[in-house]
C-alpha cells in the first residue's frame, strides 16, 4: 500500500483520451481531474509555448503532486493548477479570464491513489478508517453516513447510488451492529455487508461490498451532482471544434453523460407533428462516439480500474440554443 507521501495514479484510457482531444499546439485545455498529473502531462507534451493547460482537483494530495511536477518541469503561466471541484469549471475560467477552451477532459470517480492509500478509507479490501472524502477539508465522511443516517435514507442511497438489490438486508445488518457499537473501519463495514448478503450473491464476480462502498462514496463526495453540473457547463465553454472527453466508471455516470450529449446534439423540444421548430433550440455540436470507447485486454491486466471505464466524446460545432 502507498504511504501519504507517495502519489501513484494509473491514467485509464490514457492514449485514447489524449487522441480524442485532438490537441492544438497553441490551444487551451482543462483537465478536470488532475490526479497525479498523468493526463495533464499527456496534454502538456503536445502543447507549444502559447498553449495553456488548467488542471483541477479537490484532493489536496493531487494538487500538491501536480504543483511538485510543475516546479520540476518549469512551465510558468502555461500550467495553471487549482484546488476545486470540477463542477466549478466556469468559475475557474471566469477567474482566469478565459471565455472559451479547446478541450475539456474528465476522468470521473475515485483514483488509484485514493483507493490504494489505506487511511483514505475508500477500499473494502483493506483496514482503514471510514472516510472516503476526496476533499479532506469537508466535514461529511463515510463515518457519518454509516453511523448517523436514518434507515430509509441509507437504503435509498444504496439502491440509487449503488444499484444494490440487497440494500434493505445490508442496512438492517448495519443498524443491528451500530446499536451495540459504532462502525469505525472499512473492514468492519465490509464484514457486516458480507454477512448480510445471501450466499448466491457471494458467487458473483465482484466483492459483495463493492456496490455499497460505491454508493457511500458517491454520497460523501456528492459525485453525481458534480457530474451533472460539469455536463451542464463544460460544453458551452468549448470553442468551435472543441472537444469534451469524459471517462465514466459505472452506469449512473455513463447514463448522465449519454443523456447530456444526446440533448446537446438534439435539443429541440417541439412535438414531432410540428412542421417547423418553434423552440429555437439549436444543436451545440455532435457526439463523436456512437458507442463508448473501452479499454483493451492488455490494459485490463495492467490496471484493474480500466475494466469498467467508458470514454465518450462530444465536439462542439454550433451555437447554444436560446433558452
């Protein structure tokens, strides 16, 4: 496992995402999820002196690592690093004074570093504190969600964010345990979840706690709300032919991406029987990927996160509709 001073992040679909951006040497790009700088460095390697990269992350360790790398490679004014949630992309661009960008990249979900650092509390396969905060400065953690949320709310989270069909059984087991004592660690929670699952579910090709941990992590970090805000704002800040490249890791994220791209491509809300459009909503661009790009078998072996990754690309080629 990694120590706090180490930072390792394996960028999923690295070359595919860099290629999909169609990088212009003098363009302006945003890496919404900088992590350890993998994708950011891939973009920087294709930029010349006038090119600018803005890297965002709300994880202090990720921001510190990017700043460390930035000092080593010395690109003053060309690599701007900000600690913020990617949902605030428009505010960042306004602050810098940039109206349009040529590309936006977002690698959603939890990073390899966050998963592998025991004291971050993301992993169901190791002993760590119940934390799961991407931003360590925020108050809400997995500890509060597991130990303090009411029954109905916790069941709803597991069903909606984890698509866990045994949510009721799991929450009842959690409640039974927390009546006696608090749940403090990831391994405690993992054991409780496993004990509540029917035997047939344990034969699935995944850990029985995977969906529950995903659901709690999404709740703690308000992930789906952030994704929705990013999808609502990033495409509108693209320049003509600018591209929005987004990598998702579970069906909830991918569904949001598909629906947003579909709306931007075909925004008209007029009934089909109308002879002409009266809503005045014009397409903002087009979805480049009919089907998502996925990783090949070699990447599965090198990086287990790649197995569920789906990459979709939207290209702007028009003006936004009139609201």
